[in-house]
């Protein structure tokens, strides 16, 4: 049987970039298309990257850049709304003892690091381009693009996010469902002495927190009930977030001074998605948020996407037979790991919605972290 050699990756986020780098390293021909002209290089505030994600980033060859650009730490603080530290939890190093428990990094900076690695891999990259249609047979997929061109591939990897149009195009009916909560986020200068994530439960928001993302920056966030987006004018975003966190103490008294530009505030609903049964149809396979997405209450969204890329690339480069069994093996390796992360993320959010004050959040996080120390 001829070894398949050509792959189209649809979407240039964490999952799409990672799988592209790994497949190119193995010598496969990879085209990556990304709908956004800027390759997601400017969007977002910050991201919390835990050890199991750092382990994959090291495999991609970008750990040193991430380490230099981000801010590593090893504990989590629980505070009252006034900023009083109530409890400090030492984080489990889910990537192994030779990596930090957690690194905070500006999301655009992480994206640019991965973008550069994709370029260096020799993959073909086309920005501002979408896949318009897929015509499959037993051996591959003919893809028509929005610029009118078309090409044939042995495999299409759909890494086009939670709202994946590819998922719908191949007949998978699952859609993301709102959970009832929403998050406000902003990047800001790092206050002196802020050296880890602290989470405040209670007060005006369900949770208010922040994470250092470099020596000079943080991102801060607050969670509330979701609202009709049409009822919130974009020009009011800074006012809305500032009003929500105004009463918090500690480092928040400094952070709130920088919530002054609505263009720098991001407002996003929480969603849940988990595709069950299989993540492929023929020679099109889902990866990352296209297959699973959950509230960021465990900070594992990007980590699960990066692990997907690692496992799928390992399977694709380990055999000549790209058949249903291979893609089912991919699903069966990932689903026992992804499902508990989605469920735990939802459970923490539900405890917040229900106002459960004695919820064992640290215990649940510890159990999940212990599981995630294992290789994906």
C-alpha cells in the first residue's frame, strides 16, 4: 500500500500548528490554511499553560522560547474578595519534575512562537483562506478553497476551532452549548509582587483572577452569568469589566486602573462540546476545539489540543495504514483523558453557578493533575 504523504491542516491555532510541525518533522507534505489574515497573532490577552502542555511544547522544540517569553510559577492562591490570602496550593508538575507546574504567557506571543515554528518546518501556509467543500473517496479528499483553487490530499485534519465548519461539513451534528457563564479578560501591567495566579471566590463575580504572563504583564479575568451579547455595546466593555471587579482588593486595586480601553477587553461565553463516538469521517479527522471544548476553569483547553496533536501525529507517522482503525485508535486514546477534563471543568463551573461554598475544588484539581502527569 502506498504511504499517504499529503495532509491539509484546516486552522492555524495551537492544535493545527502543533500537528503541522510534528508531521513536517516526519517528512510529510503539509499545507496549512488559516481563515484569519493575521494568523491569530494579535487576538487574546493571556493563557495559563500547565505542565502537560509544556511537555508538548518542548517536543515541538519551542519550550526555550516559551520559557523566555512567559512567567513560570508553582502555586495557586485562594483569596477573599478583599485580597486576603486564605490558602495557597502547591501545584502538581503535570509535565514532570523538569518543567514548571505552570507558565503564564501572552496569548499572541505563544501564537507567534508557534507560527514561526510552522514556517521553519517548511509547511505551506495560506492565510485568509478557507475550505469551501470536501469531496471524499476511499483514498483521499479533494478540497475546494474559497479562492477558487482546489487540491487533493491523503488526509484533512480539521483544527478549525469550536465553531468548526469542517465538523458540520462531514456530517457530525454536535455543536457547542453555552453553560450559562461568561468571562471578561484583559491584559495589563504586572503589579509588583504578583507572582502566581490568585483566585477570589465570592464578591460581585463568581470568580475573579489573574495570571502573570511575563516579567511585565498579566492577564486578569472575571466570570459572571452570560448576557445577551447584543445588549452589551463593545464601546462599554471596559466600563462593564471595571464595574464588575471594582470592589476586589489586593492586586486588583492596581489592575483596575488599567481597565480603560474597551478595545483591549474580551468578552466570551463559556461553552461545552464533546464529540462522542469518533472524531473522523473517512479521511477527515477532528482535532482540538473542533472535537472538544470546555470552560477554562481547569486551564486545560490548549493543553488538550496540544496533546491531540501529539497523539495523532504519532499514530500517522507510525504506520502506512491510514484507515478507520487508526482514527478510532486516536479517539480511544484521547477520549478517556479529554472527557474527565471536560466533566471536571463543567463541575467547577456548576459549583460556582449553584453557590456551593464547601465544594472541594482543590481536591478535584489535585485528582485531575495527578491523572495528567501520565503521558497522553
